[in-house]
């Protein structure tokens, strides 16, 4: 075990008019500090996960958590960025700081305020998470990147639109139980499966219901060492934490193999001395329904090309053998880029502590997996979490 999460907070995700990056950070930080039962002066180091790149004019975020309390003044604070895996990157910086003995308590806040831009402008920011030299002109922006991946997958393994629709239905069914989710409404299979005015094609075979939304939100955690955590009121331990980066250009990879995610999962399970099905559940990076489908294969749940089995046979439903995205995932919970990885860790910690919102809590949640991905399987983070005691 490397370290523990001993406090956390999670705000509502959605289109949060009247909120700013600053207000979201301050609320998340103050609630996480209070939840850990520590004082602001006890925080030694701060990391802020924030992708930005033009979502808001205030791009310099590292000192905004200091607005939470005067006792945070002069604490070292750094903004961390790794595309859509920014939140997990910030957590890993915290883990590294603890491992180096440079801090006792680390505050990590993930935040993104995306909705001040219109969808075309947001797309211009998000396309920067691709290899711009070759991929910037793909139609439909970052959705077009996954439209291309999905088309290539369909060409190799056949049309899997039925599976994608079922993944969307699952996400919204789960998200309807999550008070923090952007979308808290169930969608019918026929609606998700059938193109319509309300559910048009966005990129390649992907329809609107296959895409995660543009979202505002923040989440935060307090990290500490295992020795300190033993004396805290709640402690969720990292049994494994792995990070794998792959080439940025899709042209240098077999893009539907998700080799970076696969390697991150293999390393995490090996270091935790676990098999995949030892996990009680997984929070996985479903920026698009096809990403979740391919991630079933990358994590080792099915053979390549057979990811659809996991959804058709109910393995990944909340009562299946490996529930995936019981929070609603990025698809329903939302994807405020810098906050996403922190959110995934918070939702996992809640499950393992037995304090997830009513209707969301899984029975007997003992081990949780988190997979957070930056870009198209470029920056890949896997955490395996368990209660410390």
C-alpha cells in the first residue's frame, strides 16, 4: 500500500451557471479538509488538476485553493495537466510527494468550468488532447477522433451499435441514482439505438447518446501516508497505482487495441496480486460508449473483439460479475475534464467506505478499480483501492 485517501468531497456536476473555477475549487477543498477531520494548516502540499487550454480566461489556477482559508497561504501548490486524465495525474503527484516524505497531508482538487464556451469552442479546446499535426482537421473535433476509432473497430469486428446503445442505457440508469450526476434521467434502449432529431449522428457511428457531455464540476481528496491514516476516521488505501503513456499520434498505434490501458491494467493487477474479477467494481473512462466497450477488452474482461459480451450478458451491470460505472460514468455523471479522475477516485472511495448515495451503494464493495484515460488511450492511469481496515 502506497498511501490513503482520508477525506473527500464531490460537488454536483452539470451546467453550473453562477459558479467559477474559483468557487468550485474553494467549496471542494473546504469540504474535503472538513471530511478528513483536519485543519487547513495541516495541509502541506496542494495539487490542482485542471486541463483548461481556453475554457476560462483565468488559466493560472494553482493558488486558487488558497482562497479557501488564510492558513493555506504560502503552501506549495502546483497545477497538473495530462488531458482527460488530469485528475488522476494530480493524485499521482500527491502519491509521489508522500512517497518522497515531502508531506504528511496532500490536498488534491480537480476542477473544470467548460460551459462558458459554446459547443464548437469547447471542441476547439478538446481537440488539443489529440495529435494536432495529424488529427486536428478530423471532422467533429475530439468526437471525430473516437468516431474514427469506432469505425475502425466496426470494420474489424462488425457493427456493435447494439452494444453501444446498451452501454448508454446502463450509464443513464446508473446516473439516475447519482445525485452528483449531470444527467439523472433514464434513456430507453430504442432511443439510444435509433438515430433521430434528438439523437443524431455526431461522428462516424457515434450518436449523441454515445458521447459524454460538456460539464462543469469539481471534486477533491486528502491524501496521507498509511501510518497517519491508521488514526483517521476513514481511510481508503491505494493497493496499486500505475501510469502508462503511449505515443500521441494514432498513426503510430493500432488504435483499437488500447495497448496503453491494457498495460496499465496488467501492471496494477500484478502489483496488487489480484485477478480482475477479484474487484468488486470498476469506474472506467467512458468518454464515449465505444471507449467503454474497448476498455472491457483492455482490462481483460473479454478477448479482443468480444467486448460486447460483457454488456449483452449483463456482466457489467450493477448486479453483474464486474459492475462498471455504477456512478453513471463520464457518460451520465459528466466529464469536467480536470475533475474527472478525482471524481472517479471519490466515487470509488465512497463505495468502499459504504457511504455512497442511497440507491448507488453496492453491497459488499471490498475492492474498487479506477481507469482514467487522457486523449485516445495516450495517458493511462489505473488505481486499485480498498479500505485500510
